[in-house]
């Protein structure tokens, strides 16, 4: 089939060409900045999506260095320690909870000694109300370089010693850690107003992983927070609303090979006492760490809760079984078969944990349920073994008590009733009369 023949257009004149080139040049100059910005945004997105997840290559867990309010009952560190996806190390470093002399001792003992120690043994560093005055200058350089060059994740959580800090406490402003955070702290400004959480980007991976519709008042209320300013290029996820004003609450920023995150309020009782009562508070804390590590954030809430409950139940039943076996072994009971079965059941539990780390929550909960059932069977067997071991104890106790009763009864009857060891008294010393 022949193509239709089109009439030739006359060649443009020189003046026309110049006018066209001039218009083209103006258009290019006008749109060049927007084009460059678009290219930079696409490049940053590509770099973010190409980021290599940080985790322990041998266990698959994310290694977290938790610095700040680590010790204590009312701290998210306790929640994070019970998350199978994480491996937590802590450095207590907040004047709100500890004396300065103890903090400096903790820093000497628990802080990484070298840059390699920090960058190779940790995947995420979280500053949770950590005092800036306890770090050395080299530490700030290590943190920044590890984020930019090694892909380390770094997060700072709000508090009286975080960001700009409250009046009377040294701020993080001006440090190399502050340079890579997605927000700027306002110098010694800790807002005492009450703010409520409002989501800005519901499509973000961290935000989409949690049921924020269940964070209803007063659970979404923070009593105090840090005054922050979002930096250019940072990504805002959520804000704190105080009347008509909005303050950054969650913000993230891709920095080199790593990622940083800022939470504008504390996740401990100082300001987040209501937030800590949220049913998914533990999931929020663990998902935040996984998000900063570049690991896929799980969005399955129900099965994760079930698995964690199962783990707690399994650990309690296992502790009871071990105590029972240790007790009956003192009576020379044969516990070898039970110990062997317990070992195989622990392998089943370890396999369930491996599946959980791989985020196969359905199979993990199913396998853990089977492990709990088998552990209950072993507990019943151990109690029967205890009863058999104690049978001879009961028999011996019965014989001893019976023999003691017979002996004492015979002695009492002989001495007190029959009076065979007594002789008749004829005279008393007092009056000398015969009785």
C-alpha cells in the first residue's frame, strides 16, 4: 500500500529561522530550572528506592543502637526488645533519668569504640531524649559519615534534650548530626502546648503500615513537643495540630546512602503518655526502626500481635518446664527424653522466628501454635515425672512420721502410764512420814 504523497512545505527564510531559534532559546531558559529540579527529584527517588536494606546478614534482624532513655519500665526500648525483627543494644544517656557520673560511665562502656564498630555492628541509631553533652566530637562525625557512606539509618525522637532542647539544656543545633536531620530545632524551645497528630502523607510506607484511624482522642494527643522547622528537600509525613497551627511531627530525609527521620514529640511518658496507650504503639515503634533501616515495613497487624502473644506464652511455659525439670533432677529422675523433646521443640520455635523475620506471618503463627501445644504436652509429662519422683519422698516421709509416732508413743506409754522406770517412795524428806 502506497503512502499518501504530502505536498512539500516551503523552506523557512533566514529571518524565520532566527525567530524560531530565539523563541526556542527563551523557552529552554524559562523551563530549564524546572527541568533540572524534576531531574533531581527523580534522581533522589531513584536513589531512595535503590537503597540497600540494612540488617544483620547472619540473622536477618535489624541491629538497633538505642541511645537515651534506655533503662526503665516506661520506655519504648522494652517494646522494641520484644520485637523479633530487631536486635537492640542500649546506651543510657539522658539527664532526665540518670546522674551525669553514671551516664559518662555508660558511654565509656556501651558506646561503639571505633567508626567500624558503629557502621558494621549497627543498622539504625535512635536518639531518644539523649543528652548532646555526653558525646565526643568524633561521635558526631561517625554518625554523619555512617549515614552518608554506609547507609546507616538515624532517627531522633523528641524530648527535653532533643533537637533545640528545653531552656537550660544544651541543644543539638550546630552538630554534624543536626546537619543531616530533616528538621531544624528551635534553640531551647520546648513547646508546652497540647497537639494532636494529623497525617499529611497517607501513602507513605511507614504511614500506610499502621491503622491511624484507631488513633482517636486522646490517644493522638501529645502534651509537649519540640518546636521544629522542616528543611528544604525533607519529606513531611505527619504534623501536630495546635489550633490552626501545624508543627512537624514526622519527617524523613534521604541522606547519601542512608536515611534520617525526626519525630517531633517524645514517645515516652514525658509527652506521649496517651500515645503509649495506643494498641499499635509497639508496632509504630518497631515499624519506625525498620523504615529507617530501609527494610520492608510489614503492614499485617493482626498476625504480628498474635505471634507476639504466642512468643510470650511460649517463654512462660518454657520457663515453668525448665524449673520443673531442674527440680526433679535433684531426685535423680530421668529427664533425658524430655530434654531431647524440648530441644526439638525449640528448633520448631526458632523456625517460626525465622519465618517471622522473613515476614511470613501466617506460617510463623501456625508453627508457633504447634510449638506451644507440644510444649504443653511436655509440661504435663514433666509434672507426672515429678509426681513419680516425689512418690518415694512421700513414702519416706510417711514411714519416718509413722515410726516417730510409734517410738514416741511407746516411750510416753512406758514412762507416763506404766511407770516402769519409777520405784515407790516410802518417806518424804519434809515430815518423815510414810506415804
